C-alpha cells in the first residue's frame, strides 16, 4: 500500500502555495515525522512531515510547482528499506499530466474512472485510452463516452447509406 503525501490545509486567505524545497529524493529512506518538503505561501512556510517511515517512492510535484490544498505531492512506500527495489515511478514524475493520466487509465485497479464510466466502457466494449477525456485532469466523463459513441455512429451512418439497397424477397413482391 502506498501512502500519499498531500498539501496540508492552507490558511483561509491563501489560495495556493509553491513547492519550495524537497529534503528527500525518490528512493531515499524517510523516518516518521521527518520533514520531507517545504511548501511556501505568501504568508508562511509549511513543513510537510512523513506520516510513516518508509521509502520516498515518487515525487509528483517538483520544486517551483504551484499547488492547492490537498493536492498530491509525493508517495511513500511504508516499511520499505532504502536501496530495496520498488516500483520505479520516476518515469511518471517526469511525464506530463496527460501521460500520467494515460498511465493511470491502463492500470487494472483504476481509480481515475468513476464506476459509471467503467460500466459504460464495458457495455460498449471500449478501452479508456480510446476515449478523449475532458474532465478535471483529462478524466473521462459520461459525456465523453456519449460523444465518442455519437462520433462513431456518425462515421458508420454514411457508410451504411452508401451501401446498395437490398432487393425485397420474391415472395414479398408476388403478394402485391
């Protein structure tokens, strides 16, 4: 199980903050309550400690990034030992948000898709990577699936209209 490190609640009058300094790098061991990152607002610098001991698995927001309250900053693998191989996510941290979203869509246990969207994808035999998401962070919504199906139907309609008309069976013509 991975522990997510989130931006703490920001003061009421502060809309966003900036990631100031990372004290640890991916793959390094962290102790419980050890400060791993500093978040700076226009009024205060917040120290974000590790909630459990483990290994810093991935940094999601790099230094200088603007972040909001409760936004994902990093992931810790609890109980892991530094130098022990963990799932390498440095590729994900260097990727654009779109690449991270597509990677999330291909994972089996996919929290990026709502249950309704998963059901619609299964009903219509669609893969998540085939549908362009317009939701927050590029997430797929029900409307995206509806639009994808409408576009596919529109492509199929001209092909069906240009097909030659099938003649009525001889038995139907003889009854006239």
